[in-house]
């Protein structure tokens, strides 16, 4: 059985949604009670609204996007990083030499895919949840976003590593800034000194709850005392390759079905 056939098909609406849920605004202040004591002109003033208390590292829209990815920034310090200026806002320094070129050939052989003989889906899911919990409690989260080089596959990396974030941004190709939404590839990179070491990735097929379209998404999980940038990028590249294989397989299946109907 091929690796693609071994991947379980799940229907998860939270990842299939294209947009993100926005915070509900509090109700406006009702002024009718005061109109008898105040000038008539006051009733023509626009309704007042309460605005969220946002600041660098605390953006409600981006926090909702992280929630959809399974991470809740409890310390209210999560930075969406898409360009060098975003690194400075997060208190980090951009790399002097970009783009970052990394040789991942030696690392790809040691990163298993969930569903293979060396990594079950159950084991991957268990470690993935632990990684999300650790990131949720991290003091600061750095979240580089961009495209896999020479592709249009979007990536969101969620990490507590101040050392890795500038390197990973330098590796990714810059993509247009839009409202934060789920990306085809999500990476959970945890710098943790408890001694646990893990690396792996998983690809699953999801069905969009609205359109019925089936697509593949990938997750990369790396946990360690000092995760290597080569390991993370190897996981991203393997995920990108797996998504491409799934896209090609679905395209061929659709062509074969169309030919059979003629």
C-alpha cells in the first residue's frame, strides 16, 4: 500500500475553513435614557464601540488563527513574522545574509512520516498535542510565515525559539500579507530542555465543509533542547513534496474518472 493510501481521510472543519473567526464586538451604548437631559444633537453622534486592547504580540485576529492551529498563546505574546521588520518588533535581529540556503539531505532520512512503519499516527498525534500544549504556555511565540522556496505552498511556523525564528524567516519566500488563515503546512517547533527529542511529519486529507473539495494539509513537529534548522526545513520540504504527490494523484484520478464517463 502506498503512503498516500495509508493516510487517513478526516473531515475537520476548523482546518478547512478559509477565514478565521473574528472577535464579537460588545453591544453599543444605548443613549435614549440620556436624551431628555442632553442636547438633541447628542443623539446624532455615532454609536460608540469598545476596541480590543491590542499591542505588539497581542493581536486578536492572529490569536484566533493560532487557536485554529491548536495553540492558545496564554502569555499573550505571539508575533506574526512575515518580513524583517516584524522580527525587530518581536525583539529579534534579522539575518544579514538572505535567503538562507540549507542542505537537508542528511536530515530527511531521519524524519519519519506518520503512518509509516517507524511512526504511527497515534504516536505522532500524542507528541503533536504535547508540543501544542508547551507552545501554548511559552513566554513568547515567534511565528514566521511564507512560501516554501520555488513553490506557492504557504507555511506557518509556531515556535518558542528566538534563535530559529530569524533563520526560518530567511529561508521562506515572502508572501503577500493577508488576514491570517490556515496554511497548507503548519510546523510546531519546541525548544525544550526536559530531554525529550522528537521529529516527524504527517499529511492528512481534509474535506472543505462548504465546497466538498478534498485537499491535503501537513503538520511538522520538532521537539528538542536545541532543534536544528536543518531538521525543521527538512520536515517542511518533505511535507511540501507529500502535498505535491497528493495533488498529482487526485488530478490523475479525476482525469481517469472523466475518461471513463466518456
